[in-house]
């Protein structure tokens, strides 16, 4: 974080236009960023007042709010933090005989998570947000489905344990290039400047609230429904998240924040 620059909007708002110009040249990899600087100035000039909570419910903002809150909830109800928090328990249920072996396999899951998140940082501006989101969620559906069916058709054993390890790694890898980073990126891009802070904070609240609910209910679900049905339930939630992303989430790759705001203004107001 020490090496990250301030945002151009914050710099221009504070009158540091030359510094903002250097930052834009660095992050855009373009010599001429004057057009974007003028767009930022015009946007800041229009946003003379701070946003209010009632602004989040305005018809022009509502589609973006739905996208942000929907992704916040789906990021959690597809089961990622149950895997992160309870991976050793899941692997022991699948057939790992020792706690140390389950914890060692969990370390591998964590390494995959970090590695694929780094890969996503390089892909997100090349492949785009939507393609990564759709491909990654599709991978989550497949791996959760295989994991759920594996628990249903096989008894806890070494074979099922390794199926579980492979599926968990595949699931985490798929999440780490899609819902993991792209949710946080999109909520920083899709909201109008005036209400961006309120909207991002609201999305984050829904995200961690959903995390709390899923984390508290996972062990109960496993006890009442069994591991197979629990993971299949998460797979169905992933199907719903894929449909949500396909129909409602816009592509923001290559668009300035001003262009994204104009996109929402021009969108048919049917939400």
C-alpha cells in the first residue's frame, strides 16, 4: 500500500493537478490523459454536495445498487468462507485420518487462493470483468457439484479425501479469479461519485453480514443435511450467481468512471 498512488480524483479535488497527471500517465500507460483530466474536473464540478442515504434508492442509482448488493451476497452464500474457515473439518469428514494431514492440505488450498488472486490482477484488465466472473463462477458450480456428489456416492476414504482436496483447490481457484476480487473492484467502479462512499459501505455491510450468516449456519447444515446436500446447496447458489452476473453485471473494462456513470444514466429504467 505504501507504493500505491493517491487517486487522480482526490488529487484534482485538492488542486494537485500535476501530480494527478503523472498518476494517470502511470496507470493508463498513455502520454496524453488531458481528456480524462477534463472529464474528472467536470464530474467534480457537478458533485458539489455529499450523497445522502435516500440517494441510494433513486431510480438512476438503483440498478448499480442491485448489482453491488447482489454480488456482495452471492460472494458469501456460494460458500467461500466456509471452505476457508472449515477446510480441515471438511477434509477430515472426507477421510483424512489425521488433523495434521488435513491442515497440510488446507495450506495447499491457501497457496492456490493467493496464487490465483495474483493471476486475476494480471487478467482483469486483459480479459475483462464479465468474462472472468462468468468463467470463474462456472468453475465454482462444477467443483461444488463434484464435491457434493462425491460425498453422496463415496464413503469417507483416502480416495474421497483427495477428490475433496482437488475440488476445494479448483473451487478456490475459480473464486479467486472471479467473485473474490471482481466484487470489490466493481463496487469501486459502478457507483456515481456523489454516493460512492455510501454505496460501497452498504455493499461491504451486506457482504460481511452474509459472511456471518453463512459461517454460523455451515456446521448446522452439515449436521442436519449432510455434507453432500450442503455443498450441492452452495452449487445451486452459484448457478443463481452466474445468472445474476450474466443478466445484470455490466462490463467496465476500459471505461472511465465518468463513462460508467453515463452508462447507468442511459440504461432503461425498469428496475
